[in-house]
């Protein structure tokens, strides 16, 4: 029990004394996950809209595929991305392996199905009269897309938060593509895995606390948004 | 409203691309190193000093020797710091690497619980392996094709034993050296490690580590660390010049002295032996 308590105490010391290694991992995590959540939203929201809005043959199988991809294991994504990004792989010349953009691409693959699936459901649940009204008013297709997404904006934000939660907590992709390189691609989760492996529980606990705090902040922002939308 | 959304979308896209651009790396050399140099904290001392001396950033990823050699074959790193001489020589002969340079050495130790249930203390390496093979106590192996794992396999062969791959008492972690020693500690089992990581492990556990060195000092337990540059003939993208620079720097008198002075619990972890 003793080492857990001393771990907690040391954790707070690391946080409040501004330990550069700890903050480097936090910075990398925030940077990489922001990139990937951003990309997931930008690509996923329009795709999700099409899936939820349009009626076309094959929409149902695509939904099944997207829903299956929701449970894609991070290590499988990591493995596939590694195979593609290695210098022997087809994308090797881009030099993405062991970089934050490389990690962000893998994490985008993780976040994308979440955003697509949740956006599609949100758009499906929109008031059907909206589409009719817009069409009667002579809206162009892109106006239809943007207005519908705007109406579903809070559901979109929730989709973003869900994707963020999954991305910020994953370790497989960051470890395999990032390589856990100190000062560069070491994220909070890869650092926790490594520190636990080394038996350094204090640093692990400190980083775990930060991760929980990050998640808390995002969720507070979300509930704030929800309350705003209610007014 | 729709227009606002479009502007937001465009702005986010712009932000994303600039973010991606800024993350692209500057001048740096990428090293794949064995876990022992990272776990002990040696890399944390060498990397900043290298950057200070040469202005080149040293990035490293800590993995087993087997995986490091694979990464070199795939051209994913520029230079390797590894410790499996036989595999290294084959790697160079096969045209994947060049300029193999000796940097430092230490030795392997077979460690185990203090009460030593199969009485390894003071035994020769071959005797020790034969005693372990009785299976009366658990043995924790790296099982990851690392330098230490390769050495361990060679010891089983030397003792005329088959590697006890599927035996219940033979635990393969597939993890780094310190992680493996922590598993051995939890299980009260025997294991084998390089001296540097063992000293670090002892330091982690304060004055009284649960596992102690039982078999040591045999010339067959010698452990040489070497740098190998990835051969530019195999990998056109490799930073061969920078890799060479790193080798020159690491074998210089100053840095050899720095490695020799790296101590924990007042013990040297690695002994420099560049020629």
C-alpha cells in the first residue's frame, strides 16, 4: 500500500513543479489527439451526413461496416498503419513512421467510424420537416448539408467528444507508430505503459491523473454546451 | 448560419494543415536501441550531450535487438545500438548494415530469489542451466528475440538442452528487461539480465532487492554493445553521415569517459571499450 500512497504524493510533485518530461508527454497527447479529432470531424461529419440523410441502396450494409469499425482494435490499426508507413511499405517515402502526423493518421482511422456513426444517427433523428422546408425554399445540396449539420451541431459536438475519449486513451497506435520516443512521440498513455513496465508507479499515477483531468475538462465543456443548447 | 458553419469548417481545415506542417521533424538521427540502455537512464544522459556537442538531435526508440535489426532492414531507423554479436555480424554480412563499432560492455547475470530453491548460487553456467531445466522453479525469459533472449537460448544449447518453450515453469514475457525482472519478482522466479539493468533494478527496490545475482563471472556471460549504421546501399533514405558522426562521437575519449562514469549505487553499469 505504501508505494501507492507515495506514488500519489510524487505525482502531485511532478505536476506542480512542472516536470518537463511529464509536460512533454501531455503536450504530445493534446497535439496528436487534437489533430486526429479535428481530422475525424472534418472527414467524418460530411460522410455521416450522407449516410444518415440520403436513401440509397447499400446504405444499410455500409452502416453495418461502420458499426463494425467502431470496435476496431487499436493494435490492428497500429499494425496496418505500421505496415503502410514503414520505409518498405507503400507510404514509406513520406517518412510518417515515428512522427506525430503518423500517429494522428492512425488515430483518425480510430475516431472516424465513431464520428460517422454518431453523425448519421443524429441526422437521421432530425425533424423530417426540416428537409422538406429547406427543399421548398429552394436550397442547394450544399446548403442542405450545412444547415442540417448546423441543426445537429450539439449531437456533432458529442460525437467529437466520444471520438476524443477513445483517441486520447488509446495506447496501441501511439506505441506502434509513434515508437514512444522521448520528447517527440511519447504520449501520456505510452509513458504510463513504459513507466509501469519499469516499475515507476509514481510517474504513471501522475500521468494517469492528468489523463483523467483532460477527460473531465472535455466532458465539462460538453455539458456546458448542452446547457447552452437547452436555453 | 450555414455560412458560419462553412467558415468554421474551412478554418479548422487550415489549422489542421498548419499543425501537420509544424510537426515535421528537423535535422535528427533516429536510433533503435536495446532496452537496457534506455531502462537504466544512459540514453537520457547521452542524447542531450550529443545534441549539445554536435547540434544534431538524437531520437531513440527502445526495443529488443531482434526488432532493432528488423527496423534497420526496413530502413525505419538510421543507426542501431545492439548487443547480439553473432546476429550483428550476419546482419552486416547480409548487406543491411556497416561500420559495426564496439562501444561498451558489461556481463549477463542469472538472478533469482534469495532462498534459491534449486541451489544455483555459485554454480557454473552449464550446471545452472541443467538445474533450471529440472523445472522445480519458474524461470522468466524475455521471449522477444532481444540480445538477452538470444544469449539465453545459446546457453540452453550450450548445456545440451532444448529451449523449454512450452514448459509450464518457463514464462516468456515478450517485454523489456526491467518489465521482465518485475514479472520474475512477482513470481519469485529466476531470470537472466544484463548487469546494467540489474543494478538499475536493485536501485529501484532500495537496498534490499528481492532477486539477487546467483551465477556471474563466467567468460561466456560477456555482453558486448555495438553501434551499426544502416547501410545506405540498402536504404537510400538513411542518414548515413549522421550515423557515422554518432559512432565517432560515442567512441571519442570524452564520451567513453562519460559512459564509464555512469554509476548507480556506486557501481558502473557499462564499461567503455571502443578501440
